[in-house]
C-alpha cells in the first residue's frame, strides 16, 4: 500500500541565494549583448529543475549556454563580479572525459557562495559501437532536451524569463504522474547509452516513480542487456549502484526492478571460472532466490529508520523524494519508534568507552553511521549469493566478495566490511539465541555470558574497518531472521513472534551496553603477546594468537581486575596455555 506524495502544484521557488545568482547571470548576459551586439541565452538544466519542482533542495546548478563555451562565459561572470566589488574567483576547466559521461568541456566556479557548472547546450550523434557520441555540436534548447535521458531530466529553467521550459512537452506531465520516460524512442535511447538503463532504475527507485511500459519493453530486449554487459565498464555500473545505495530511498525498489527487468545477474554477475577474474579456478554453490535480496533490503530500510535522529531525518528528507509513501513501513515505524523494543537498534555504538579499560585508539571516522548503513544495504543486495564461493589464486572467497572486487570493482573498504558482515550472520544468530534462551542467573553465569558476548563483538569489531560499526552485523542478522515474516511485515503488522525476535536482538545490544563491553573490540590486552611468551617461556608463533584469546576471555569475565591479577591468573593456570 502507498499514498501519493507529489506536490499538487509544480512550481519553482528560488531561495534568496538562487535569486541573486540568477540576477547576476542575467546581468552578465545583458552586459555582453550591449558590448558585442550578440545575445546569450542562459538556462538551468538537469536535476536542479526536477528537484526544485518537487520541493526538494538542490545545490547542483548546471548553467546551459546556447552560443558560447562554458569557460568563455565563466570569464565574463568573473569580470562582472569584479566590476561590482567582488574578488575574482578561480575557474576550473574540466576537460572532456567521455568514459565518465563528460562529453563536453565544462567550467566550474563559485558564484555568491554556490558552485556553478557552465556548459553549452548540445546535440549528440551516436554510432552503434559505443555509448560515447561520435559527434557533438552546439544545439538548440530543444535539441539539448531531446538528447537527455528522461523527460523529467529534460526540463529547463530560463534564467531571463524565470519560467520552466518543457521542450519535450511531456516532462511536466510525467513529473506530475510520477513516470520515467525517455524523450526519444526508448530502444534507441538505451542502445545509444546502455548506462541509461541503470539511471532509469535509479530514478524510478529514488522517487518511487513508474517506468513506462515501452521503456520496460526496451530494457527487457536481450540486445539491451547484452549492450549493458559489453559497452559499459564495471566501474560505471558500480558507480550507478553506489548512487542507488547513497540516494537514501527506494533501495529495495531498485533491487525489485533489477529482478523484474532481468538485470540482477548483470549488475551482480556471479563468479565464473576463468572469466572476469583471472585465476578463478573453482566456483561452488548456487545463488538463491533474488526475492530474498528485496525482502532483506526492505526490512533493513525499516530497521535503519527506527532510531534515525531528528537532524539525520531532516537531512534525509532534503535529499530524497518518494512519489508514494510505503504505508507498510510507515505503520511499522509508528509502532517501533520510541518503543522499548527498539531502544538499542543503532548501526553504530553510541556510548563512550569506559575510562577504566585501556583502549586501542583508532582514527575517528567522520561518518561511521553512513558507511555502516551503506554496507548493510550492500550486504542485503548480495544476500542471494550467501552459499556461493569461489577459489581465486588458491584462496577461498565468498561470492559476494568476488562480485564486489572483480564484478563491480568496488572499494577495498566496502569489500572488507561486507565480507565480515556476511560471514558473521550465523555466529550472531547463535549468540543472540543463547543469551535470550539461557540468560545468566548468577555471578558465574554473568561472567560466562559477558565473555561469550564480548568474543563475538570482538571478532566483528576487531576488523579495523568495522570497529564501532559492529552493531551492523546484529541488524543484518535480525533482518535475515525476519525474512520469513516479510509478508506480514509488508502489511504493517507487527505480530508477537516478530516482536520477540526484535526484542531478542535489542536485548543483546542493551545488555552489551550494561556490561560495558560495547567497546571491547578496542580493548588492549592486559598482557600482550611479547609479555605472554616470556611468562610462559615459549617461542613466538601462531599459538600465541590462541593464547591471547584465552587472556581476553579472562578480561571479559573480569573487566574490573588489574594487569597484575591477570598475570597471576596466567601463572596459576598453565594448563590453559598448552
């Protein structure tokens, strides 16, 4: 179920800053006409027009120029700004880079505190062999609009008349109706640049718009699927996937669309022997139902929204827009936000470390929650490959890691985090069940429980790139446990069995805070490896790592005791170190 969220009246309301910028650009154009006797028409193009009409904030202004190169006009802007008392600003000239969709030279500069991109309006001609235009020329506003990917992105804002121009004559209507449509015939559009298929899915998912039937038919054509495989680099597909994830909305919808349009195995192409990754000699296991990816990501979207802070929520609402609101998720959120069931369901540790326990100090991350959320969603998208592995250069690798490394050319940071999150699902499920079904009832039980919980937390968080993001592993495991409950959840019903599952994970995270082990991933050993080898009179080697685990188990049981007490315990228990 869903309800419409599209504004009844589509209009652009300029901010004070945007108004002043338009006034400056209009004045530069008039000044040039007075001096040179030539007119220069300026229009704001691209996503800014679409987003402003939808009532969203947008700071990405592309200024389209009809009769001049962008850099030349930027020079005129600089001269004008200097004439009215402003300092000259530097102008960055961005050369053409077709592989990154930069088909024409662009000039970038800051005007009145906002970065602007200046580029001339253009017309493009393609050949069959490449997604890169074979010929680019100065174009009319109409030609520029028709060469764009979708009608909702082809709208222009005339800086001189302060009006929206819809040269395709469908952009405004499609925006009102929530439709993604190509200005030209869709098969031709996607053939020219198959990456537009990914953009089509991204915009449909981000705004919860519908892809028109003729565009769906074109995407389902085997020739388009083959073109996406052969004409688009893995890096570009990965970059579009990143945008789907980072847009902040509709990520489960994106997975569903990839599945419905038979593109899941193109974007997330499975490992192949002697295929994409040289040295892949063995592939074992099978991919599971892609529907599991949709279900898990949908569940993760709900869980991640439960404890979203007011500031984060405001930022999210400023970046995303959905034509329709998912009533199932809204119902679940109304039942779980502020509930005792969900007080600790955060993707990162929110407490401060105990001052009584020595910590390994690591570099503070600027946005740990954003990174954790991103990799939770990515893990959910790859969940159908959970039972599949590959052997690369004689080393075992999960299929998810293979896809990220070789299929999508992902970042090492993402690969390491996703790999650890995925391999932690079952250990996390086991420890949560153990703590829930057999809670500690005496001091010995508390010590045992604290050590069991802390060992799992350390195994996840001790990986340097995870650290305080270790709760992500518990949110992911909870999401996996809830997959069988998806049909009920989708209707917005939170039954007793689901409440019990959520309470179990929330209880574990709450208890970890109460036990003050939520930062144990960074605890220093009271007795380190070098000291331990001297005490036990043994040679350094792999066994020392196992012995250090025994030491940490003792620390988790007795976090209040000292180094000297730990040393005494080691000397009194030599049988544990053989």
